[in-house]
């Protein structure tokens, strides 16, 4: 079972993100790719990469959910437009939750950071988020944001290879240290006065594009500035996403930011103590 080293935990603390290679189960990733293509927009052909280039017209797809949970609906949790395609309805199936969130290695590494038996057990993940190739449209600058919903630790997993400039998850290293204090609460969506100024500041700073291969995952702090990268490659970027939450999140969401932003992160604090 894969574990985090002391150096990796410290990297996450300092930089706000961490990439781990070849973590997710290959057979489950293949199943995820198959299910995605089974529910594709009509103009995309799995065997014809030339059809993958966006934009696509507004898409609300018929969902064929296989297995014990049979549903048949139009557009609920499977939709896209322009260069985005999001297949969310699949997110509550046990196998995809196991692939991304409760895989023993991923769950173990999460507990190394957030604390053993302190993490809510997930019943769904966000789903499969795709970014289509952009072709030769004019390239816009990347602009960062932080997420509005309450959680602790984000994870992005690639179910297919994501080459450089292929729409990978983009992060602004160390920005979590600034944005944690650019809110009026620990986890709420209540920007402090300096938030917009911080956004503009980080938009001018270097970012890191997290490209990689199928099975790679990215852990990231909930206040880290990030965005989805532009896809200038010839492949569809296919990623699964989830947000880990501690069991006491609800009661602590509206608390003001702590002087020590790692107060509720036992693994970070224990690693600090070991390395003093």
C-alpha cells in the first residue's frame, strides 16, 4: 500500500498540492473510460480523434446507468458545452468511489494528512470531468480561483494520460497560505476585503501544470488557487474529482481562520513535530 513520506507531507504543507504517480486501479480506470464513451455526445467518436476537438453544442445526454442502480433520464448529471463535458451521474456508483476516494492507498494517504478515523466516508465523487481539445482558437491567459464549497482536501485523478498543455489541473504553489486568510471563515464562501487583490496578484505569478499519466492523482489544499488548463493537445482530458471532508467540518466551517492554519490537520502537525 502506498504511503506519504515525511518529505511529501512537508511539500504539501509548503506548496499546497502534491502529485502521486500510478495510484488508481487500472481495471477501474478502463471501466470509467468505457462508461464515459457509452454516454458521449453524438458528435464525438471514440475511434476518430479528429471529432474530439471542441467546441461542442449544448449537450444533455441520455444516461444509461448500469448495475443495481437503473436510471434513465435526460441531461441530469451528463452534460456539456463548448470545451467542457461533465459526466456526474456516475459519481455515486460504488466502484468509482472505490477507484478515487476509498482505494486503500488513497484513503490511507488522506488519513495521514487529515487524521485516522477523522475523515467522512464518501458515498459519491464529483464524476468524470472532461476538457476537449481547443484546436487553434486564440489562447487566453489562465486565471485562478478558489472553490466556494466547504471541504478540506481536494483530489484530482487522471483516468487517461494528460500530456503537457493537455488540460491538466493548474495550481499556484503556496497560494493556500494567502487565500486561507483571504476569507472570513475557515471553510465558508465569505471573501475578506483582500480577496480580489489576492486573485490579481496570483494571476501574475507562475503556476504549475499538473500533467501526467493514467492513474496519477493530485492532492490539493481547499484554499489553493487553481484552474483547469487549456487543452492544446490531441486528446480529451479525463479527470475524476472528489473533496475529502473531516467529520467535524459542519461545526467548524464558520469559525474564523486559525492563527495556525494547520490546527485541524493532525498529520501536518505530527510531521512538523518529528522534523523539529
